């Protein structure tokens, strides 16, 4: 299937309620690796979602935990991409437990990052609210 077909399929999927469940009210992306290649895919997926569905950024979250927390540093190779996502309204969230475990200083992390107690718990919470879950 080419890009137009995937975009249409995703649009239909997001717009079609599942019987017994509320329609997806947003999309949460999980990133748990510090691989620049994975981050590139994640950013690309978010941008494609915005373009294909017209979904506003304020209904998209990127939750970051484990080794991926290091990519939230102001000097990380993906910081410019995260700045652009944030500017479009996408919420970037960091797992507080991962931040503690990696020993990162909050002052070194991008200023717009929000903190959640647990990245996994945030994903579960959003799924219970009807959000779609994507792991690039």
C-alpha cells in the first residue's frame, strides 16, 4: 500500500468507533530507546498523522521512558525535532522514574517537557480514555 492508501486507512481507523469503546480522542506515541533512527521514525509518524488526518497536535502525545529519556536533553540530536513537534502543539512527556534512574538533571532537559510519574502508566491511562497507541 502506498502513502495515500495508508493515510486513508489511518483516517478511517481513527474516525471509526470500536463497538463498546469510545472513539479515539487522541494518539499517544511511545519512545523508549535512544536510537536516533527510532526517533526519526517517531517524528515522521507524528508528522504523517498530522498531515493525513488533520489531527491537531494538542491531541498527540509522545511519552518517553527508559534510555530514551537522554534524548530529551537540550543538546540531544533530536532536540530540534522535538522543538518543532512542541511548536505544533504535540505534548512531550517524560517518565519521572526514568529521569531519576538515568540521573539526568531537570535543568538539562528541554523546558517544554512535561513529567508523568510513569510512562507506562500514562500509556495505560490514555488507552483507557480511548486514545490510540503507537510504538514506532
